[in-house]
């Protein structure tokens, strides 16, 4: 009975991890498509506003910065989420973690 419970818990944990990875990869695809479209249409978007009489340089600068910062911030968030999700830890953290585990196991 205990073995079935362990298998069920492992299955649930594995299913959750696979679902998280699937969602992460889907988010990367959305990021790539959205930024490719933004890059392709960046000039057309700017021209649309200037052709329709928008002369406010502050707005045009704000729009230009948003077209740069949104992909950068979105990419940084994806990078952090990927490091967490894929459990990519720099060597320092692995050594620290092992040291802490040994320390508490020895107590």
C-alpha cells in the first residue's frame, strides 16, 4: 500500500513538472513570435502614429523605449523562470547547498 502511495506521489510530482516545462516552452514560443512581429512592424507602428498626426515627441520616445524595454524585461523574467524551473544552479550555490546539507545532517 505504501509503495502505491509513493508511486502516486511521484507521478503527481512528475506530471506537475512536465506541465510546468510545457507551459514554459510555450511561453518561450510566444515570446519569440511576439518579439519577431514587434521587430518586423516596429517601423510601421511608429509611422502609423506620425502619419496620423501624433507630434508629441515625448509620446514617440515613450513608445520607442517600450518597444525596446518590453522584450528585454520579458526576456529577463523568462530567463529567471528558466533558471528556477530547469534547476540550473551555478557551482557556488551547489557547493553551498551541499555544505548546508552536511552541516544539518551532522547535527
